[in-house]
């Protein structure tokens, strides 16, 4: 995987925006939590299943 591929599914991007109310700092915090959760799980793409799991929700 390189830096040009989408790590977040399109639906997850919308969920992150909705969940955070579009507040940039909260978007960054939640996206970082998802990235850390994905890395810890060895997942290369963040989908709705990962978003709805614990790792993506811990920072928000």
C-alpha cells in the first residue's frame, strides 16, 4: 500500500464527519484512533465494521 490509496472507505469518511459534527480537531482525533486501531489489528483499510468497533471510538 502506498500513500495515494484511500485508507478510509467513502462511507466511513461520512460517518466520521457526522459523528464529529465536522469539527476539524475531533475529525483528526477520531481518524487517528481509527488508524491506530487498524494498525494494531493489522488491517490495511478502515471500513464500517472497524469504525463501529471499539478502537475507532476510544478517542472521541
